[in-house]
């Protein structure tokens, strides 16, 4: 087999001229030193992919004008390149980290963290919306035989990003009250992780009735409509008048952040997970300061988080089966993108199957 199907984004000019997405036939890549060729079995469709296609998100470090999308990928090692350590061999079941350090900056050369130029799979280099994909050996994570490929594929990003946000950036502890704005593909997993961390109560905020109902199914204690005139009273009632200890914005919207800041407890923090180029605005900065509140940004996760989640899922602490909303053939990737963009069937994660 010398050619394969791949979902390719032609990035085009900054004004959108020439941007297009298509599933095309391209050569099967050959692994170089330190790389392996992975036969893809499952690849998640993320809202970031939608934003790449519509142009609201553009690759930061990709020198090419075309890229294969897909940063949530699982499959089987097909071919091992030269100089690959760690005992990797054909047939090994793996999921791939959603990104990799650049490997050439001063911090990487000196084996220090953080890398100031982390590269994202399917954005800054070719990803896994393909029959085969290249992966650097240090981005491989072994998965057990009992873990289905579709569930393994969504652990990087869909699960690991909210996991890192809740456990590390938010530092959620047992019995803390948590608010989660946005019950989409990341937010619902934040509910699961917050519950695993012992948060109580877990308050989810989403304008869509179906999303609120889903959040309750995933373990939320309370699900609120942000437009409800009694919203603030409901949050205070759920938290015995204290307000939220930690609030998470998974929507990436200015009004969400301002609303969340207004229901924080004294000493509490707001964690920004959803991405937006817009400003962060706090309506009453005086009260925010007097109460000792804080705003923290969050992006992605670390390789350790992915490996921890693999162990948690394998041990039965997290069930990702309900997160898989459907499977779509790679050839129909554009249909999966449209379904996610327009929330057809209210999907959590659609998975492409080459």
C-alpha cells in the first residue's frame, strides 16, 4: 500500500482565500529516525478541528500550507523507524499525545520545562485523520487490550484537558463546590473528573436543555440555564450561600467569565479553559479584589495526565463508553465536522474510523 486517505486542510491565506477541507489520496508517510508509523483505528473530531476549518483558529507554528487534521488518535504500531527506544514493536496498541515539545529550543536541549513552542498534532504537523500517521516515539502511550480504540483516542484532549484543568490548575479537593460552564465535549468530562476528585456540589451551566440533562447523567448535582433570572440565587442555594470554590469556563465566552466571577466564594478562582481571543473582563473589580479571587488560564495537558487517565479507565474508575456519540467513516469526515458544528444529535465525541 503506497497511498492512503487523509482529511487535509488547505490552510489558505489569512483572509480565508484558498481555505478548504477535503479527504484526499496521499502517499503513505515513511517514519524517520525516532519515529513510528501508526495504523490509525480511531480519531476523534473536536471543536478545534471545526475552528481550524472555518478559519477562526490557525496553526501557529506550521510552515506548510496544508495539514492533515486530527489530534485525538489511537491505533496500532505498523512500522518502527531507526533509533526508536523503548521496545516499541509492530502490533503495539497505542494512543498518541495530542502534541509534542519542539525539541530544539534551549529548554528542550537542556531537558528543562516548559517548552515555549509546544507543537499540536493535526495543527502544527500532520495528525490522525488518515489511514496511517507518523508519531515521534516520545508521543506514544501504550493502551491495554481491554481499552477500545475509540475510547483511547479521545483521552488526549477531550478527557486529559479537563482532567488537568480540574486536578492541577483548579486544584479541586474533596467537598469543594465546583461550577462548570459549558457541557460539551470537554465540559462533560470535567464533570466526571470533578466527581472523581470528590467535588460537591457540582454545578453545570449551559443554555441548552439537552446539554443540562446530559450533565446530570454524567454526575452533576445541579444544572442551570445561564439566562435564568434566578441564576445567582440558585448557585448560592446549592452552595449554602458561599458561592463556588472553583469555576471553570469551558465555553470561551466573555459573558460566561463575567457571570462565573460573580458567583465565586471568597478566595475562590476562575479557570479559563475555553479559548477565545477576546478580553477577560470582570464587571466589579473592587469586589473581586476584596474577596481575594483569582483568574487562571489553562491549556491542554501533560503526557503524565494521559497515562494516568489510561490507568484510571483501565481500572474502571472512568467509563468513557457514553462519551462516544457515533462512528463515521474517514471518507465522510466532512459530514462529521458539519454534525459537530451544528450540534446534530448533540454529540459529545464523534470518532472517525479509517
